[in-house]
């Protein structure tokens, strides 16, 4: 499994712009720095999880019981 | 300052004091301290006094008052209280209709004789570890009022540490009972996921949301948890379990007969105790590590168990929290984005953009890590780990340095709690005061699923040894000016 690459500011900024529009969320300029900082942090925190190999057959944790 | 819940209940049952007197003193304390400390957002004065009068009348009629007779308690303001809009720390929720009924846990505590006195401040929508709130101000740490109470059950920590109430309800999704218990120097119980009903509480991340008590002694945790536990069809996660009590047998109220499943029966002899190693030793400061060592020394626990993949567990919890939290608030972010706390709003907006593939992997990893922890608990009964990486930061402090890396305070005070609640393990946070330190810090006593009784037994052992203690903050420990509350 390949290691996830480090997030770069330009790609996170571009993604933020696109997703705010895609999800019809507020496009307020003053929000962007905070959003981008949280996405950059999440990318870094996610790295060890994304690098961890799970079996293809692994089940999701929540199990709905009818 | 208030006695412990057990002490109050014993005095009310014996007639040494009345429920009305207890509640009047409690309201006096709230009146005296709340403006400085920011613990309460709503005080249900008339309701509490009316209920106290009814309890005293019941005693005069010879009725059974219950194990928590006359004990004042308060609830984080994400618990429904009949007649009040459930704020969940927000400005937006002020527009909600008042709750029609109380949350299940409030009903159960009152059925046991306790008396609700109010709703407590919290971080907006429970998305913080600091106890700060942009709309209602911070709930301050009574041991040093320029310091954080911890969050998101910050008001719960403040109210109990200042002696305003002996017992408070909090919620814990990623550490929101354990972090304020650590910073405010309290005992806190985050039970097994599904142990206590969440019905009538405003959600945050349903996959991880827990509720539980915070108090100044272990008896009060066990007594209140016992009163609150039991199946509840109104919460699909709430389990129907066979345990009937977590109350130490020696302190069981005679009116309720013998208790056979309490910590005192269970004892700590034979429990296999180990310090959590690896991840849990890396980012803690000296005080946090010394507190863990002091607890392990008192328990003669010299074994270290490395918890592999804790960083991945924390990552998975972090991502699921971002995504589920954002999903809950997506419509709110569109309609009322200007009314959110900016720190919370930006985290929710970022959460809306977390890739679905990451969240699915995080949920798969949750099952993997659950199995991993179960294997550890086949050879270990109790894990000891820091609750927070440091004692209370200053209010307004944005960053701190952990293991040489500067990090934001708000999401990182919970680095040691988050991997544990991720798989729903029960934890009692015990408060430790080191001689060289002016502020307390908490240590997590972690047990296998449904083994709260083991964690409570350990916590009580530490309490009796004097290793763990939760005094009322000195500045608030004296008498307060009486306020006439009764006609």
C-alpha cells in the first residue's frame, strides 16, 4: 500500500473552494483559512490510518439489527 | 460547599437535615459563585424547591426517599429539561421549542431521590476539549480561574469542583467527561458505550456518544450510575444488561437491601493491572507521566502493555467525528452559519469535505481495533493511562507543545481519551495531585467492556489510599452568604 502523500496548501485550498460550491455551503472568505487549517490537520492525522492495511473482507463497525 | 451525594442522602434520610435546606444551600452557592465561574446557563430554582418540599413531605409520611434522597445535581445543557430549550452550548438552539420532558437520566436520578437544580455550560455542540464558549463565556476552572475547565462538559467540571453541586451529568464523545475531570480534579465515569441511555440528549456523533456522571468521590459515581443504568427503548444503543448495581456494598442504603455486585464485593485482588505503553507515553508532559506512575506504584502495577495502533484509532475517531458532526449540522451551516462559534463552524465545514472512503476505512478500523483491544483484555483487566497530556491550559491559549511539536490545544487535549472511547471501553478518571504541582491532573482507569465495576473498584482503592482525591477548590470551600429561597 502506498503511503499517503502530504497535503499541499494549494490542493486543499482548491478542494475547499470546489466543495463549498458543490455542497452549497457558505462561501464566506473569512471562513476559509480555518477550514483549510482543519483539512490540513485532518490529512496529517489520517495518514497512519490510511497507511494501515485492512483485509478486503473487513466489516464496518456499525451493524444494523433488524 | 456541598457534602458528597452519599453524605447528603444519608443526612436527608436520617433526618439530620432536610431536602429543602440542602437545596437552599445549593442555590446560595450557585448565586454566590456562578457569575465568576460560568458554570450554569439556567437554574431551575422553583422546580428544585418544589421538589425538595415534596421530598420532605414524603419523609414526613414515612415514604422511602431513594438512594439519592435530596441530592442536588445539574446536567450539561445538551440534556433535555422540561420547559427549557436544549441549548447544547449554542446560540442557534435558543430558537428550539422547550423540551416537553426531561432526558431519561434526569428522570432516573430524580426517581432515586435526586433534585435537578439547573443546566450547565458546555462547548458549542460538544465540539471542544477546552470548556470555552463564544456565546456564554468560558466555564472557568475553580482551582485557577484563568485556566480552562476542560470540555466539552466544562460547566459540569466547574460546578462540581467549586462545590456548587456534588454531582453533574456530562457527555463524552471523544473525552468530554474525562478531560474536564482531569483538568478540574474530579472523578468521572465514562461508561461502556450503551451502558447509560442517551435518550433526550442533543447528539454530536451518535457512533461515539456516551453520557455519565462527574463527582468528588467514587461512591457518588457508583451510586448515581446504578440509579441511571438500565435498558431504554428510546435509545437504540442502550443495552439491556444483567448487572444490578455498581454501588459498594458497605455503603448501600439499608432501605434498598443488600447489594451484591459492587466494587467492595469485587475488590481489586486478582485484577491484572498494566500501564498503557507506546502511544500513551509519547506525548504526555512530565506531570501527566508522573501521575500515571504514582497510580501504578500504588497499585503495584509494574507491567507495561503497548497499545499498538492507538494513533490509527485516534485518527479514525477524529475522521468519523468530523464527518458525522458535519452531517448533523449540514443544514444548520447553510441556514445559520453566522451564528456558530467560529472555531466550531470551521471544523464542521471542514468535516463536510472529508472523503467518504476515509470514513468507511475508519469504521472498518474501528472493528479491527475493537478486536485488538479485546485480545489485550484477555490477559489484562485494567489499563492505566493519562487522561490529558497536561494540566489545565490558560483560557484563550491556542497552542501547546507536545513531544516537541506545537499543536492546537482545542483538538489535542483529547489525544489520550479519543482512542479509548473509539471502541467504547469504560473508564473512570481519577484526579491526582502531585506535591510539586499547583493543579490536578487525571489518570484513566480503563476496563474491558461492561466491567465498570473493576474500574470503580480500582478508583476507590486509590481514593482510600489518598492517591486520588477531589477536594473542592480552596477559594470556594468556605461558607457562602445565605440567600432566602423559601417562602
